[in-house]
């Protein structure tokens, strides 16, 4: 029998979704190792190089082990950048297990996947995003860094369908970033941009993993 392909997994843990429209949803997070970007504000730098090689069956076993004490319906594939790896077989196996799947991606590597929720979070400095993400994205998340300009918000607002919510998420809930997010939102209103929300990271407020 050919050897099952493995995925580099940094951690699998239960928590609640701290960001975006699914904020507060109980979820099991599967953090995949590796990222093609190197954002200075990244709060998961430990995922850039880390990770154990796990076979799909080992990942599923671990998820089911976690679910015995935290029977969440949702599994979130995050990173790092989860789409750097071939996650399709894992996604299909999770679907077969009747779990709902969220993927959080920086939007640079497109893969069509039958997931239930797709979060696209373009990153500086060019906020590049594969155009094939525009339709399937369920939400867009922008980290409000010191360098984020209104022109970037305008550009991304124009690229994604107007019904797709665009979040201005304060960088690590820092007060200066919250203030900037509110300023940007107000300026966006004056420029006629709609469906733009400010947001914070709930898991950091609640001190969850
Ligand atoms: S894309 Fe995400 S995981 Fe990758 S470096 Fe940037 S913030 Fe970190």
C-alpha cells in the first residue's frame, strides 16, 4: 500500500473562534506549519518552521480525542498558511465525519476546497490576493497595522463582492490599532464603502489559546 501523505501539524487544540463573523463559535483548531509570508506582526511565528509530520489518520484521531472532551462541530484549519500543504484529503475526511470546516488563509495560494467557511486575510505589503478567492470568500479580514492605508481598504472593498464583510481587525487588540480601525471605518463611510466592520480578537481578551 502506498504511504499516506503526511501534513506538518504544529498543534491541535480546542478553543472558540476569536475573529470574524464566526466569533464565539466553539472550534477545534488545527494549526498547520509553514507560511509563504513573513509578517512582522505575526502572532504565530512559531508555526513558520515548526510542525510534526502526521498522517491523515493520526490527525483525525487527535481531533476525535479532543472532541471527546470538547465536542465542537467546527474544525478550523489555520496556520501558518494552511493552503501551502495539500489539505484536500483532510478536508474530505472531515466532511465525511460530518464536521464543519473553516479555513483561514492569507489568500495567496488558491485551492478550491469544499469548506463551510472561508476566511481570507490579505497581508502587507501588497495585500496580494488570488482573484479566485473573491467569490468563495465568506469574509475578508485586514489587520490594522500602522501601515494600513485607506487606499488598501478601498482596493479590497472593490475587489470582493459587496455582501462579503470586510473586517478591520485591531492588531493584537492594541489601543492605537483600535483607534486607527475606528478612524479608517469612519473615513471608509465618507468614501461610500459599505459592509466594513471593526473587530477585536476575542480569544486574546478571554485569554484563550
Ligand atoms: S500570513 Fe499569517 S501566518 Fe503567515 S506570517 Fe503573515 S500573519 Fe503570520
